[in-house]
C-alpha cells in the first residue's frame, strides 16, 4: 500500500516525516478533508481572528498530489449590529427627510 505524507501549514510549517498508508490518492484526500477541522481545533488563530489551515499531501516520491485549505474568519461585532457587512451609524448620522 502506498504511503502518503500530510504536511500542515498554519503560518508555520509542520512536515509529516512518518506518513500514513492509503490505498490511493482518493483515500488520502478523504483523510485530509476530514482532518482539517480537527487540526484547526488544535491550532487557535495566532494574532488575529483570521487564519488559514492547509494540508498538502505528498506521495512516496515527495511529489505534492493534493492540497486542501480551511479558512477561519471571525469578526467582532459592535453591540446591536446584526449584519457584519452593515455600516455602523448612529441615528444622528442619518439624513433627515422632511415629510411631504
């Protein structure tokens, strides 16, 4: 059975020196996809609320055969703001339209 190596990047590089045996690239891909959320749970974002976690799979020859990335994005909302894309305005900022 071929051996695949799962290198992890999160701003740092964690090479896999042992690898794991899988029947083929598709089986290794499935492991990478299911492992990314678990990896992200171990490695909290370092200096911001945004972090990407990537797994690159190498085959026995060292050639990259698959890569997958999981992104973590968080936004601290101001009190009462329901839509993270909405601008924050106070009532005094709103233009008053006189009644017709």
